[in-house]
C-alpha cells in the first residue's frame, strides 16, 4: 500500500480505503507493507492517523511493515521509530528529534498527565519564560474527548511536534471509534445532519454530559487558543470542520471516516510571560495576609 499524497483529506481517504480492504488483504497474506512516496517530512496529522491504521490492522491479525525508501518513510522508521511500538508493545517511545514530543498511544490512566508532560517538556527545552497552561488544558480536553465519546477499543493516538522557528505547536489526536457525530445526535435528537452535529461540537460550553469531567470546556477551549494562522480541524464520519478564531466552515467528505481526528496549531510566542514574585514581594504579601 503506497500513499501518494500528503494532502490531509486525501491522505485520510486513502487510510480509510486500506481499512475497507483489510478483509481482502487477509485472504492474500498476513503481512502488509506500507510506503509513503513523498520526500517531505510528515506532520502530526499523518503520524497519528497512520498509527491508528497500523493498530487497526494489527488487531485484525495483519503484520505491518514500513518501507524505508523515501524521506517520509525514513522519518517514520528512524525518527518516530514507528515499528517499535508494535515490536515492544509500548505506549510511548522517545523520538530521535527534540522538536517531536512523539507519538503516544492514548491510555485512560495517562490522559490526565500526558498533556502536563508536554507542557513541562516545552518549558524546559524551548520556552522557559512562557505561561504554557493552554498546552496542558487543550491536550487534556482532547484526550478526554476520546474517552468520553470515541469507544475506540484502544485505537487512539496522539502526535505532537513543535516548530522552533515559528514557535507553533502542532497536535493531532486520532481515534478509530464511533465518531463524535453519533453521540451528539443521540443526545440532541433535533440535530439531524452531520454538519449540524459537528458545528455543535465547538459551541462555547457545549457538552453532552457523558462524564463528570465533561463540563463543556473542550473543543471550544482549543479553538480559543488559536491565533493568527492557527486552525482547528475536525474530521468525523462524513464531514470536516475547519475553524480559526473568527470563522467556521464545514464541508462533506467523499468517504466515511470511522472515528474522529482533531488537529490544531497553537502559536506559543503569543502566550503571556510568566510572572515571577521576588522574596521582597513575597514578604509584603505575607505581612498583608497576617494583618488580615
């Protein structure tokens, strides 16, 4: 199976085509070789969605190999070390590139802490003086979205990269579950179309109340973090939503994506500087508190 494009929508369509064809592949062989013809470096979008495909194929009893002929394939093998996840059964393997926070198999036990680890990594390596709570909050909300709605049977991955020059964090969370459209329609029977449902998902304070955590600060919270050229993209079932801080557009897909993919960028250079309190300020604050 060769992926001949890195256009996001076409890439996802090709992934679904492989999913549909897996029963016929199994009749021919228990192994499938995947290649990417591009010489370009792949983004978090490609990494997370491809990982879901490999996990799905693995659960169907197919062994997956990645070719090593192009720059994109070498990136997957040598930097992301994609094959090591299934060879070792790991949820996380450190990438061979400091700007890649790498692929993570989303787990229920890790959904609270992984976003914090990414925040702490960025603070330690690149942005010591920035307030990066938005990174932790956005990722955590996205991870909860998987466990609140996806029913993905473990087929859920997160991939995150950071561009040091533009200071843009690029994050993708992808699952092969029921898609977010179905639970929204079940909770709001007046919503009849996929387009209405996916627009509903980014409304402020929107929630279907599926868990105690789910208080409606999810996708809208992520969207509000987008500045300048940053965008939030959501693929689910047969629709795609794209939103920035001002506009929202939705269009139909020509394939049925069995799951949800959330991709967003955050330009971290715009975030506020950390406020430091020196010892003298701390002493004054303590005196005021004692006088109360």
